[in-house]
C-alpha cells in the first residue's frame, strides 16, 4: 500500500480508542467533566452495561450557547491556555479530548444551560457530525446522553465483555469518584435500578456505601502530613485501610487518588503492601482507600492517555510518606476503639448465640461405621445436621492410628505401626469435610441448613452483582440468598456443615472466589467454593479436643482419598517413622 494521510474520521477514531476503551471510560470522562464544572449533584443512568445508553446529568456551570459545538472539537478545552498551565493543573480534564473522542464513536445528545444564560441549548451529534441544534428551556447544568457506543467501530464493540462485566466496571468508576469527592451527591442507576448512591457527606459515609458495613467496620483511619521540598509544601494523606484481619487475594482493592484523581501506581501500591509487612501473610492484600494531596507542581498528570497514571517529581518521598502513614495506622489501631470489630459486632449483628471461643464443636464422630453429627438431640433440633455418607465406608488409605494426645491445642499426636504421626487438626478436618462434601455434591445429596434468624449480608455493589450472577451456583452449594435491597441479601440457607459458623464471613470468602472467576488453571468455581466452606467449618487450631473427638477425626482421615494434604495443598500430617526416631536417638 502507498503511504497516505488518514482521514479526519479515522484519526479521530484511533485517538478515541486511546481514551475510550469501554463504557466505563465514558462514565469516567463525563463524571470528571461534571466535577470540573463544579456540580454538587451528578446523576448517571446506564442501560445494558453502557452499550445502549449512558447519561450523565449535573448541576454544574453549564456550557455557554456559543461554545457547545466547540466542546466537541478535538483539543478544545476551557481548562488550559498554554503549555505552562500544564505544570499546575487543578482540574481533572485538560486535554479537550474526551467529548470529541466519545462523539466520534457514538450518538450524542446534550442539553446544557450556562449559569449566566437564560436559555439552554440542545445538540445532536452522530459519529462526530452535528445533525441538529436548537435552543430550549433547560435547568442549570448539563445533561449528556451517549447512545450506541462503538456503533461505527465494530472491532471495539467485539472486545466488550459481557454486560455484567461492563456494569461492574461502571459501578467501580462511580464509587471511586464518590470516594474522592464525598461531599458531592452521586446517584448511579443501571437498567432502572439504583446501583450506587452517596448523599454528600464524609468519606466514611461513602465507604460504607462502597464497601459495605461489614468491611467498613474493620477499616482504620489513615492520616499523615509530611513536608516536601524543604518544607515548601506538604504531602497530605488521608483515607482508610483495613485491619490485619481483613484482606483480599489481589491488590485491586488498594485504591489511590492523587489530588482528587484516581490513579494506578505500582510503586505506591507496593508502599501500602509493605506497610503490612509481617501483618499479612504472603499473597494477601489489604483494602485501602488513600487520598494523596500534594502541591500540583510536584506531580505530572500528563503522562497517560486516560490520565490514569501520574509521575511524581519525588517518588521516594511519596513512597515513604505512604508507607509510614499506613504502617502507623495499622500498628496503632489497637488503640482505636472506633473500628474494634468485637465491640461493634455485638451491637450490629447479635445473630450468633456463641462467641467464637464458646463455639460448640461440630466434629463428627464415628459410630457404627457411619459418621454421625455430634449434636445432642437431632430430633428436637430442626437445624441439626444428619451429616456424613451412609454408603459403605471408603477403603483405608492410612494405617489404623491410635491417638496419644494433643499438642498446643492444635496438633494431634498419634501412633501407628510405622511410627509416629503429628496431625494438624484444622487441616485434617478440612480434608475430611471436603471429601465428604464433594462426594455428596456429586451425588446431589448434600444438606443445606435453613438459617433461623433473618440474617442479612450487605455488600458493595460490585460484589453484590457477582453474587447476583451466581445465585444458582451458590444455591447448588447450599447458600440460598435472596436479594433484599441494594447490595443486601437475606441469607435463607447455608451449607449444613457450617452449622454455627458465621455465614457472613464465609460469604465474603465466597465473593473472593467468585472474583477470581474462571481462570483456566484454577479449579472449577464450585470446588473452590466448597473448599472455602470446609475451611470455615473445620475445627480451628487452638481448640482443645477430647480424646473421642480426636479419635473420631483420625478415623475419618484414615479413609480419605488424599489424607496427606488439606484441600488447599498444605500437609495434614508429619510422619516420623520408627527408623527415623531410632536414628534421632542414636539407637542404630
Ligand atoms: P476537557 O475536560 O479536557 O477540557 P472535554 O472534551 O472533556 O475536555 O470537554 C471539553 C470542554 O467542554 C470542557 O473544557 C468544558 O469547558 C466543557 N464541558 C464538558 N462537559 C461539561 C459539563 N458537564 N459542564 C460544563 N462544561 C462542560
Ligand atoms: Mg473532560
């Protein structure tokens, strides 16, 4: 092919591809514009994950009638005059690219009235070309509707994910901006349903809406102020980070804002993770929302097409300020009663008759060749669990073991013909429960237990959506959940083996598994969910067991298909052979 200059239309579409990757990018740009226009209320309406329609309505300054067309020209902006202005940008937008980009790949209609004008303007644009304009009466502010996104770029359309995925991205974008601007009222409606709302308040109010009360109760306030540039300015930090008891499998819940702009930054994310050094196990990450305020000249925001990354003049100063503030907050939080879980739990969720240390043991005991649940009178208690396979016992996979005793309330010492065994009671019980559950799941005979109290779980919208998508799968495993309001589900039943365990805690784990999705290398979701449930149900380390209970557990472990590891792959036992023992004592 000969070299040719591309047409304006193609150039515009290529440029749009940089800025507008998916429906959520449109939402982001419209929200940023509304914020830049000084709006105090922003209402976003979305249909079909943004493919059909995205509308943002704000009560900001509006656009003067004479400039409305101009707003859709590329590189047309009211926020920047010269390259020098780039040094101290205080608005979210500055390139004048967003509206032009969106307009080139969709159908737009805008109605806007500027605060100094009495009449508003309505404009219709298709594929970047104005097809209609008229004056109208309109409230102060701007309402912009984007329809049929990517209608003229089939390649982009094809790469869009399932509607639900796009919806979730939009939830995330809106809740992030709500966090960064807690005093602004945000309302997000998706397909006629309220997906997120913030009512104009403190960051803590927005976090409750965005993360759910359960998680928020475990969040710790982060604050910090560090001089930068020999005291010429300050790095100011504020936000919340999770206590060491709340963590996730990836870093996606570490959310960072620099001067009110959501950014991604592997360095600062690492600083947050570092702050938890020795407090979280490897591979676990906190939930963090951190606002970094820094003099505008200390940060270059013009380095990324979607403005999602920034460059700091002094990254090390920011890194250590973040690490220090988060570390201090987490270490010192023993002294902050505000988020002391055990205190608030009793007030807010008086649903469990037992505290965890009084929790009765549900170790199944073996009687007459079958497993029976230990509950005192099953007949009287409708929630008692007739648990365990009634089929003929599995063949043995371990030799017959005799329990000698317990060490550290965590390990069972047992003796067999080939030497000594040290069994991790939690890992072993997990293995036993897992194999029973999987066998019954395969036969479709596992038991769900109706919950007595009308217990609910409240989740951030993105998580609630995941649950919503998997209601059938969850029911198959034993969780019957009923939508009960935005982000809230009524827990109707749980897998029977959970007995008295806290279903809310288990469900948070379940959400994590769902988030990981169907990865090619990972086990099927059902299996991972069942593992979670068994982990939660299994007797904890630190629980004193009677000889009977230990013997019962060992009897069952002896007949597991894979008795040597827990479902997560950790060993259940250490075996010291008679020969090894003899060698250790120099008897040979
Ligand atoms: P940028 O935000 O980078 O300036 P945009 O393409 O997003 O570029 O917007 C172009 C211009 O249109 C803005 O500079 C602003 O003057 C005007 N504008 C866009 N959206 C709004 C809005 N919601 N309210 C008021 N003015 C707006
Ligand atoms: Mg903009």
